[in-house]
């Protein structure tokens, strides 16, 4: 009984930590968006401007997230399409068993 409770508490703790990390990640992304908006029109006079580098890095990261989201939705829609097709085909070709069709086989 204690082993079940300890694993349950461990699972709850991991879920709580995952939720906290997701919230922190969203908070950092939101702050990054505000920073990029604030510094978008700065006067850049240096060759290696750290603000420009950060804005470039932010754009690359958001492009990668968008690409991952598009890939995930494409794969998910393809899997959903295959599931619908397989359910439709199996419903059309499956006539049931001989007992369900009330067919008697005399041996």
C-alpha cells in the first residue's frame, strides 16, 4: 500500500514540476516577445550588436517552434486520416461472423 502511495506522490510531484516548468517557459517567452518589441527600432552602430544578435536568435527560435508545430499537426492529421479510412473500410468489408449472420454449417 505504501509503494502505491509513494509512486502516486512521485507522479503528482513530476506533474507539478512539469506544469511549473511550462509556466516558466511561457513566462520567459512572453518576456522575450516584449523585449524584442521594445528593442526592434534601436539604433545599431556596432558590428556585433548584442541586441541584434538576440533578436536574430529569437526569430530563429520562433521559426523552429512554428516548424515543429506545423510538422506535428501534419503528422497528426495524417494519422487521423488513416484512422478514419481504416474504420470506414473495416465497417464496409466486415460482415460479421457466421453466427452473427445466422448461417448454419452442417458437417
